[in-house]
C-alpha cells in the first residue's frame, strides 16, 4: 500500500482499494515476476495453506541443492514486498511456527534493501510518488473512464 498511496494520493484510495481487490481476485500483481524467482506469497496476507506450500518449496530447494553439494551454506527467505499493516509491524498468525521470523521472513524495507542496498525502499517510495505526480492527469483520466463503465 505505501507504493500505491504515494502513486495515487489519498483522494483515490477508495477506488484503488476496489481495483486492488479485483486484481487480487484475478491473481495479478506487480510482484509476480519476482515471485517466480524467489519464494514470495502471491498476496501480502497469505493464508496458512499458502505459507505451508512456500515452506515446502523452500525445503525442497534446500534438499535439492544440499544433495548436490552438502557443505553449501543455504539461506532461504520469504519476501513480502510491503507491509499491509504499516505502520504497525507485520504480524500474520499464519506464519507462526512455520518460519523463523527474524531470519526467514523479510517484509517491506527489509526485502527491498536486501535487493538494492540501504535506502532502496525509501527510494522506491519516492519514485512511485514522483510518477504519481507526473502522471496525475493521465491517471485521473483513466480513473474517470473506469467510473463510467
């Protein structure tokens, strides 16, 4: 949500929430391509079955790599691109007991800063905000066409 908030602005969040619900329902996400390369939930509030599936996938990867080269130090993570509860901490009950939260789960800034270095998350937020400002009229026009459907 922090990326979208900065991109769209406060006045468009209700419409955005509706559109996001439709996108989630249809399984579309800006992060799907990243999810194909790493273990990432398809949503930021996954259910217990999705987390169990991710844990199994991670264990399978560890087993496959470990069977080829047992001395390899393997680190797996679950990446959650943003915290839907921000500014509160990400505390999803479906994670309890499945993952070492301090080692295996990276949420929001922890994830983006791992990928791009210190301050990457804040830089991304600024980029989305700038794009939202520059594309304000175009986004507004598109939203008005959606409202008329």
